[in-house]
C-alpha cells in the first residue's frame, strides 16, 4: 500500500510537509503524530 498515492484533497500538502519535518527532526512533531 502506498499511503501517499491514496491521499487526496487539500490536506495532502500539509501531510507531506509534516512527514518531511518528521524525517528530518522527529522530535519536532507532536508525540501523537509520531505514534
């Protein structure tokens, strides 16, 4: 399953940005998001 292929809508950009931030700085995102 490719999660990025399955995401649609206005939140896709936000989720991509959040994921990129998590990849670079895991502690910069909310603990609930990391779980």
